[in-house]
């Protein structure tokens, strides 16, 4: 069953008076009122893990609606009430301030912070400063990059930690959680192999993106990410930055400026026009919508690989 169809934001479920859909049922009650292991996830990458690992035993809701930019999320009264009734909460601290605050205040016994299940790093803003720019920050209080799910290896580490947390919180189904976790980790290892083999021999190693979301992916596969606008995907690059990127594009054989599905493509197209480059989608997979190139995390990552291979001139 399609993950995108299954995940219903808690706010939407509450306002419609409908139950959140589970991995195998569409007639369950709202989070906290089912006979399943009720999990509230902060946004899509966390919900995907919960669905894959929880399987038939989990009832998963996402706080972030499909198509909503997750950094802009504000927690509603209905969502707070539903959160209190959940058996477990899964989030990535440092990405969504409103979620961090809500989860800190909730009395849920099992709170799983994905940021503690792997090592987060400081990737800066793509190799340049952004003095005078305004916008939301995508780094935690220690300056670390939260976009860790875009590295399949680190995402697998998080999956293993989530699986252990599920086993502890719901021991009656521990064997199934363990089995599901192993299956997911195997799938992610295969994805890692595809990226490693698919990007090891390319004409260029530099790619341009709207903002600095792909630091972990770039580091894992020996690439260099250059973010046009740093931490704010909606800000326009300065004239100096455009000229800098134009020169770099010529020097490093860059052909393509990547933009995202959940934010405006204006910035990327501005640079592409001025630098005579192509544009394409490189999806940070913060949410799955009808515009996504795939129905789930793995499919969209495979589409990202193909886009990078084309842009970098894979041999």
C-alpha cells in the first residue's frame, strides 16, 4: 500500500473526525485510541521509518501534512491533544522548532529523537558565507546539519535505533519489529550500494542546489554541494554569488541547477538563466506529494540518483 496515502496528519484527522490510517487498515480510531502501537511522527522521513518498522502492528500519523514545508510547521491544539494519547513519538530534533517544543512538553513515555541515533555533522551553508541573509535556520543549537536521512547509511543507523525503541516499548511484537528493521536496513544498504556505484565515475563532482540540504549525501559519495542561498531556500542569490557560481560552473563542468518540490523554483531558475544552465529536481524528501518522483523514500532516492548521474555526467 502506498505510504503517501496511508499517512494522515494528526490535525487533519482531528478536524475531519476521522481515524488515522494504518499500514493495513483504513477504519482504525484516532491516535491513542486503537489496539495498535500508536506512533506520532514529526514529518515524512520519520513516518516512513515508523511505517516500515511498525508494519501491521503500528498506527502511524504524521504531524506534517503532505506538501507542507516541515520547517514552517506549527502544532495545533488538536495535534497536542492527540500527541498526549500516543504510545510513542518519533522526531528529529533541530529540524522543526515547534515539534521540539511540543515533544519536550508531552508526557509520552517513549520519545525517540533520531538525532541521538547517529552522528550529526556541521556542513555549513555550502562553502560560502551569507552575510545579511534572513530565513529559517536548518541547524540545531550546536550548528549541526539535520538532513541526515539523505545519507542511506546514517538513515539505516537511525532505523536500527528506532527498531530497538519499538521492541522495548511494545515487547509483545518485538520479534516482528526486529524482522522489519532488518529488512529495511537491507533495503537501505542496497540503496547505498547503488549510489556508490552510480556516482563513483562522473565527469564532475560538483552540484548546485537551492539550499544546503545535501551535505550528508555529498560527503558520503565524494561530491561537493554548492548551495545557492544557504539556509533559506526562498531567498534570491546576490549578484556576487551568481557571478561566483557562473565561474564555478565553467571551471567544474556544472550543467544543472537543482531545485526542490516543496519550495519555489524561482531561485534556481534565476541562476540557471543567468549562467546558461539546465534545471532539474533533487528532492530532499521532506514530504511526498503528487509532484514527487516516486511513492516513497526509496523510489524518490532512486530518482535523485538518476538526476545526479545525468547532471554530473556519469560514465
